[in-house]
């Protein structure tokens, strides 16, 4: 089979800046000899399905979309690979916050309480913190109430809005605990969503990884190889790519790895989060 | 490995300003060097890792101490990236050598002159970017003078001191004001258009043109207010008058437009406003003419200053200026020029009444005005470098509409 001339990437349009980012990278790839184009999807499920159907060669996937792709591919006897990720996709943690004046001192004391989470499909603000509580002995929905803050379902929590709403609910007292990614604790403190000395960290998840570029084993090898090579060569010192890296939130692309998705794998096994999706794609 | 720098955040959380202390310590350290940080804020342990990740630093070690944490961070390459390849856009103080460059690059864009400009800024396309065409070392001084000389129409003009004038005289004043308003409108639009094209590197020129446009806005206000002081309607705007002004607005070249507007047009208006002040039938008209003339003199001074400099550097400029006058004259050859209503109004103001001896005297005064206008134009043309004979010829070709 002859290789296509253009590498097609899929990305989810969680924000208008996505167009700026990929138009910018497309223009940067061209003089480097890589014909590149992209297709935007409104949700990760559609993107994974399109990827499986061969409409695109590489997908910029959320961690949940990675697992959807990997497992759906495995069912078909295919193999998925994470070829690259951002430096900022590695070793993240999520926090379970309580108000500073809360009597809650341990995870066990969340029993019977309301726990604010982000979008129901957000790994960082919902699935991973709920797994942390479940593995500590508190089963969501049974031992405590899960209060979801859905912002843009299908975008796997890429939009920050759900987490911010959970943090606001904590401050307002409508939940006793809130789950956010570690970087957003810092961001919400800086922007004033979380008041000074207003919250306490009750628990912190183990480290996990976030997005990656996913390919299947039938991807055009030399195009993918060139794409990966160019990504890894991008330098924050380059004034042309620097604004694009800033928009995408990284300083440097790194090689992909998949060990950091183990916890999320356990979460979806436990909660059955992608069972319906896998059944649907067959 | 050099000794690590150390910063103690005390109980300050990273998200409430602590990051500035850490950033300063990392900035002072070299690339790859280590900084040790400690603090007792309860959230420091969870904030340090994401902060380092986002900033491109490596969190080498995080140890819980009592109270708080102690950490070691290796400074990443990204810090200072915006400074690498950045260039200094001249100098803010125009009088410093090399402060104002001959051809500021597009990439400097809106940056303050003298700022350190990060590489990779967007291109703006300011087409008026040639120092020879726009600059004068007098710009700073003229701008300071312009700002200091701003006057408030509400208090600078004795609006309450307008006596009832004979109807014909009041009509003449209203007609003259109507004429002045449309001329000043052209004089507002022209610099405003050039501001939008001017490279902001030439800051003082940009500021001066902005004040010039604001001056004209005020002039339009006071001329309108004087016209409506005792009347409810304005006078006649003629096709010929507007045709003359249209040729000004059509001129895309800054030097030529500035020459036609400031040197010839506003220069001629200096005589006209002086005439109005001298023969004003009331204190309001006198004050309006006096104050607006003061601003116009500054506009003429700027036009002269940058054109004298330009002409000194570009021998082709004077022939281009001469050709512009001739072209405009040809374009206006078949128009009426100054409308009868305006010329009659001038004569009547100078006469003061319809008595024949007064009218004769008024006519003589208008003739003197026209001669003064011509003399002023010739003098400015000579200062620009035109020979006397050519100055006389070009002055004669100037629009009969004055502006």
C-alpha cells in the first residue's frame, strides 16, 4: 500500500484556540517537508471512532480517549501507540480539597458527604479522584454523594469550567470536598476563585499522565516518524513556535509513554466508564 | 556543581505571590543551576510540582519538613527564552544618538520605542516608516508646546459677550464659520489618516498628529458654537469648496499632503484667521479666531520642520512638491474656487457696514489679505528651498479656496 502524501491529525475543538494552534503547526511543518492537515471533532468519542475507521492517521487524545482507542483497537486485534506527549502531560496529580475550617481530617470522614467533581468524563477532576476514594474504601454514589459539574461533555474535562465550578461550590458550601487537578489549585488560588487560606488538601492522587498523540499500527510509518521527529525538535527558543507552545501549554514535546494511564485504566474498569462506548464501536 | 541559591517563602503560598520570590531566585541562577526553596504554606507541597511543570523547571526533590516543605529545583531552559533573540527598538529619548532609526522594522509593531521586543511579534504593516519622510527633531518640543497650549472652549471664549449684530453681519459670520468647519474637518481627517499608517516608532510625530487632530476637533466645536450663538441654521457649503478639499484628502503621500495642508493651506489660514480677529464684529468671533490661529501656527511649524529636513535629505522632494501644487491646480481649474458667499462675508466684515466708503475700504482690506496670504506662502516656499521666482509661481497656483 502506498503511503498517503499528507498526514491527517484529529483534535477535539474544546476551545477556538485549537484552530490557531494547529494552523500554526501546519505552517511550521510545511517548510520542514511534512504535509500536514487536521480535522476537528466536537468530542473525543467521535474522534476515536473516526480514527478506528481510518479517517485520520494520528489523534491528539485525552487520557480517556487513549484508553478508548487502545481498548477498541485491541478488540479488533490492532495495536495503539502513544508516540509523543507534552512535558506538561507527565506526572500530574489531582487533589481533593476541603475548606480550611472543615472538620473533615481524613478521607474516611467524607462518608455521607457531598464531593464536587468536574465533568463526568474528566479523568483529572472526576475519574481519578473518585478512584482514589474508592481504593481508600469509599465507593462513589454509595458511600458519598458525587456532585458533577458538567462542562462540555465529550471533551473529557479539557475545558477548565467544570473544575472551577466544583471549586466555587466548595467555597460556597454546597459541597464538602472538591476535586481538581494540581495545576488548577495553583491557578484558582492565583485568580482568586479559591480564597487565601480558604482550603486544605485532604488527599492527593498518585502521579498520572495526560494527553498523547495516538497512532494505530496501520499508520503511515514514515509520515508519523517525520511528524514525531519534528515535534521533538521544536524549541521554546524558536519565536515562531513559542506562541503555539504557550497556547498548547508546554515547553517541550517529549516521547510518549503509557505507564501513566494505569490508574485511569483501573478507574474505568471499576466504574464501567467506557463500557457503553466500547460496546457501541464493537 | 555550584552552591545552590536558597529562597525561603515563609508561610506565603505559591499562588499568592510566592511564585515571584521563586522566579526571582531562578532568574538569578544560571540555566541548569539549582535553587533550594522552603516554606511552611500548607499548599506548597502540592503547588510546587505543577508550577515547575508549567514553567519548564525540574523539581528534583521535595522533602516534607516540620512545618512545611523543602525542595530543590533545577532551572529549565525556557526561562528567559523571550529575551533570547529580542532586540532593542531604538531608545525612548529621541535626542539620544540612534534613538530614532531610519527605517524601523515592521516586527517592532506597537512596541514602545526603546522597548526590548521579543522575536516573533506579528507584522502590522505601518507603511509610513521612513524617517526622512516624517521626522523632525523639533517634534518633541512641538508636542510639549501643543499639550501645554491646549485651551478649554468653555472657558477660553467669552460666549456671553456676543452682542446682537446687524442681520447681514451676523449672516456673514455664520457663513464664514460654516466654511471654516468644513475646512477644519478636512484638516482633522488628514492627520488622523496618516496616524493610522505611521510607524509608532516615530512616537513624537504620532503624538503631534494626534494633538493636531484634537485641535481641529476643538476648532470645529467653537466654529459651530459661534455660528449657532444667535442663529439656528448654518450657512452654505459649496461644491467648489468641497472639490478643493477633496483633492487634499485624495493625496496619499504624507510629504505632499502635509505640504498642501499644513504649509500652503493652514499657512494661508493663518492670514485668514488673523484677518478675522482684526475685523471681528464681536469678542466671541475675535477670541475664536485668535485661539484657533495659535494652534494652526503650530501645525504649520511642524509641517515646515519635517519638510525642511526631508528636502535637505532628498533632492527629489521639491520637484515633487511643485508638481503636486500644479496637479492640484489643474484638478481645480474648472471649479468655482472660493464661493461668493465667503468672499462677500469677508468683505462685509472688513467693511463693517453697507456704506459705500466702508465697502470700498473693506474691499481694499480683502485685497491686502490676499496679498498677505501670498506673501506668507512665498516666504514658506523659499524657506523650504524653492527659488523666489518659483515660489511666486507656485503660490499663485494655490487653491482659491485658501485651504
